[in-house]
C-alpha cells in the first residue's frame, strides 16, 4: 500500500490495487520476464534465435548443394 506508483480503488468493501496481476507482481519486486525491446534478455534471445536460424540455413544450403 505504500508504493506511490500503484493506484488503489475501493472494490466490494475493501481497497484493491488498480492493475493486473502481472504488473502488480513486477511492481512488488517479483520481476518476471516480460518480452520487449527494453529488456536485455529479449535481445539475447532474439540474437540467439537468429544465429541458430542462420546456422541451420547454412547447413541446409551445404547439404542441398552437394
């Protein structure tokens, strides 16, 4: 309740956070990986997938050209 960036509303007789569960978990410190260009892990995974696809394409090209 002391986090200023989380808004609270009155719902069914009690105060509840006005956000979805994923954003609430992140705001409370439970960092979960949310894919997007602002996450370094996103770029590492994207580069890894691209390198795997390039390597697989190169192997397939060598296989079919022999």
